[in-house]
C-alpha cells in the first residue's frame, strides 16, 4: 500500500508517495537533493535504526 509522507524542506512542503510502512510519530530518514530551480527531489526513504 502506498502511503503519502509530507515533510518540510527549506520552507517547502514535500509530499512523497511510496510503498513504505511507518507509524505516526516514528522517525524516518529522507534522502533528497535540491536542484538549481530549488525543487526538492526525493531519492529515497528509510526507517531509522
């Protein structure tokens, strides 16, 4: 099931839809880059060990 994660990076709300399970309040890692147009490009998401 795809969940939608919403987070804020450099003042921008980013919504990322992915097949991933996390509970509300659980910490996750988000791998991203900011391109030259200041868009946020999500590269991946992982659980924190």
